[in-house]
């Protein structure tokens, strides 16, 4: 087994004046990529590192805004691309696009980075990882969790929607064309979005390719959702959620979400002794974490976790 060490980390080029990318090697030899935003070192000592984990087909660019905001508040922020997404290598075996395998990759990144005390900001699939990680790390190392529009009960209508489009169309003639497609598909869930917002989101999902753009994930990821239909059992993982019992929790819920219902949110609050719910108005699955109000709620929650 190829275990990564600190020497496996390397700068992969600046992504801006305030962040850098790095790589590490998976246990089966894939080169995986992440990005980090480092604040002033003295400030960093007061706070846990914030580990950002993305949605199913998303990448670290989803966290650009919130990471920059937290960096300015003195936090060290790290975001990871799962295998087959973003800047990470594609896996020739699509069965490895699975939470247990990705969990090993995340654990190895934590070891490479030397993260002894961290909080997780997990969007959608990233929140599922957060619940699973609570079993592995406990409250001494994993000192807080933010679940962005995900919980222990997932609505099948959203999974059907995602399965219907995942991997189907990867290339677009322009970012404007991708933005128009997203607005057509997701407009009812993001009623507050302007044309400029959709264009910004298109740049989070895709990279330039020739005269157009391509969405940044392996289309083979779609195989993981094949067979999800009305006869499929409803995903129910309350046993994982219970492991968060001793970890402070912030639940972010998109008001118009089709994946996380308000009923599930209420049950999550009722069964967790230290949970808070924030509802993002005019957004669905998953809130983009761009707005001032949500960012202030996040930094307020994280302030409780500082030494």
C-alpha cells in the first residue's frame, strides 16, 4: 500500500494570491488534488482547520468564496477534490467512486496535512462523509460539523433528478451556454439567482477547453447512480448521524431544496443536543455559500470552536 507522507505534498501552481493547490497520492496510486487557504500563522493557532468536502460531482471551486471569507477571519481552510473530480486523477475503475474509498483518500489527506484538530464543512456528499468521519475521529479531533443541505434522510426525487443528468452532457460551446442550461434545469430551486449568478456558477462547475468548456468530473461517475428508480429504497442513515451527537453541528438548509426536507431538519434538531438550523432563502440544493448572511452564520458557529 502506498502511504502518503508530507514529502508527497507539492505546490501545483498558484490559484490566486491567497490560495495554493497541493497533491497527495492515494493508496492505489492516483494523484489527488486539494486547495488550501492559509491565514496569518498566529491567527491560525486559535482556530481549528476547516476541511471542506464537496458534493457528488463538484470540485474545490465551490468553496472559493467561503474559504476566502474564512481565511480573512484567521482560519486555515482546506478543500479536497475526490478522485475523478476537479484536478484529481480519474479512476479507471468506476466502482471506486464510493464513499468508503473516498474516505480513505480523505483520511490520507488529513495525515499528509497533519490536521490534528479540524471542523468539516460538507456540502451534500461531503456531509455524508462528515457523518461517517465522526465514527473515525470523534469529538477530540473533529470538533465541529457543518452539513450543507444534507442529512440522514435523503429525498429520492432529488436522487432521481441527479441521476437523470449526471454524466450525460459534459461539454458546452461556452460558459454562457452552460449557465443557460443550469438555469433551465435548476431555476425553480434558485429563484433568487441572476444571470450573473448562473454565469459565476458555470465557472465553478467547468473549465475552459478549446473554444468552449467541459464540466470537471469523470462521466463514469454516472454509473454509481444507475438503477436508482422508484423501487429503490430511500437512503436512511440515521445510525451515522448519531455519531455526531457530541460534536457541535450547524445545519444549512436550502429553502427550496428537493434533497433535504424541512421535516428531516426538524428531526435532526430534535435528536441532536447541540445543533442549529440556518435556512437559505431562495436557494435549493445545495446553497452556494456566497451570501453575507450565510457566511456570517458559519463564522459565528466556528467561533465557538476556537481555542
